């Protein structure tokens, strides 16, 4: 009898752990407005303001980003170049150039020099869920860190971004950004 109770308790606890680690699905936002069109929002100049917090919630870095973006058609697919210039509160600077490709309606892939493999994005309504592995330099060592990145269009000019960083399934911290389209 006790063995059955322990098994049941283990199954319930494992289920709770698995559901607590999952994130919402992008289709939940399909009816949210304004609808996000990546090639429309990320066109021209976009300013972004962000923070990185560790898992305790302490702000470890503040930064700004200047994004210069444009799109073209390549073999019938929309391809966007997002040229990002970061400036951190400690004075350091960083550059990242994304190449985004619309694979099909609501499905995107992306590449950048410090992205390991290819980023995958799913878009519905006002939301984009972007997942990728970033080669992150920390004190002279490169760590491969997973990002689960959520972007929400608030108005035609404002988008909010919240990204969870993890390694081996352990949360390391979060990046929070606000984008403003000029």
C-alpha cells in the first residue's frame, strides 16, 4: 500500500515539475493586437534599452542597443538583416548582425556569428517566441547558453522583450528589453 502511495506521489511531483518548466505556446497570442509583422517592425532604426538580471533578480548589466534593419526578398522568402550595436553600462561595446529568414507564415530562422546553429522563431498575433543558443563570452571563457526569448508588440512603435537564459536546464538569469521604433 505504501509503495503505491509513494509511486503516485512521485508521478504527481514529476508532472508538476515538468509543467512548471514549460513555457506558453505562441498560438495563445494569435488573436492579440496589434499583430506583429517582423519585416514591418524591424525596418529602419530601432532603439532598445535593457537589463540583465541574475537568477536572484539583481541587475548585473544595463545596456542600450541601436538596431539598423532592412529586408529583401531572396528566392521568394523575406530575409531581414538586423545590425545591432550594443553599449553596456560599464562602457564595453558589442556588435551582432542577425540574418532572419521567414521560412513560412509565422515561422522564422535566424543566424548570427555568436549564435550556435540556427535560431528558431514562431510568431502569432502580437508575440514572437525565439529560441537559440548563444556563445556567450564571460571572463575569457565562452559558454553556450540557451535563450527562450519572448517579444510582445505593445503598440506599432513599442515592443517588450523578456528572455530567460539557461545552461543544462538551470536558469541563469533574464534579459529584459524595451524596443522603440523611430
